[in-house]
C-alpha cells in the first residue's frame, strides 16, 4: 500500500468509517463507507535526470445513506489536518437503487524522492 493510501486508511479508522481500496465488497454494506481509488503515482521536479518529488493522487468515494454534508466536512477537515491537499470535491448523485448518496473527494500528497 502506498504512503497516501496508508494515510487515508489511518484517517478512516480515526473517523470510525469502513473503507476499501478500489472496490467495497463486504455485504451487506454499512450505511456509510469509503472507497479509495488510486489515480496517479508520478515523479516531478527533475534535476540531473533524477526526480525530486513523488506525487500521489487518490479519489475518495464517500457513500452514505445519511446526510453527506457533515461527513464531507468532517472528512475534509481530517484530510487537511493530516497535511494532505484536497484538489476537488463534488456530489456525484443519489443512487436510487441502493439508497446511497455518492460524494467524491480528490486528495494529493507530495514527498521528496528517496
């Protein structure tokens, strides 16, 4: 698991939220859970043909049958407090067949290359 995914897992545990990477398979699903989807893992800022930083980006899908606004704010605050960069937030929609609201938060982290 990457550094960013480890950080996100730790945050989810602190908030008492169930989570999975890429696909949530527990059945039945809890009323609120997160899915972490890795987006990019790249190198940047080159000097002497050597990357200076590693950039990781993950999309967090928040699924909840309750009001998503409080959870969105709580999760966003925890991400920022952990030193992560929130790059996007958007409401995807209500899934009538499952009863879940789907909200997306994109997060990024930067670290020096070893």
